[in-house]
């Protein structure tokens, strides 16, 4: 009989950076609004990419 009680180890929790915040935006009414909206989404994509790289770095270092 093999007793395994107390041998299981749990992985340590990783403190992840906060996710980028999104804001609710109005529908564009003119060309200027469309340009501002495109700039906002481009900035948001960059923030999410940076967040993903940070998470990948943290999780790869813990393995």
C-alpha cells in the first residue's frame, strides 16, 4: 500500500499585472471622431500586447 497524503504540492499563485482598462466610447459622428476612435483602439491594442508580454514573462519564469 502506498500512502501519498501530504505529498501533493500546489503551484504558487502568480501576481499578474492589472489588465488594461477599456472605456465606453460614443459612435463616431464625423471624420475627426473616427480618427480619435482609431487612435484609441490602437493605443488599447498596444496596452493589451504589453500586458500579454508581461504575463508571459511572469508565467515562463515560474515554470
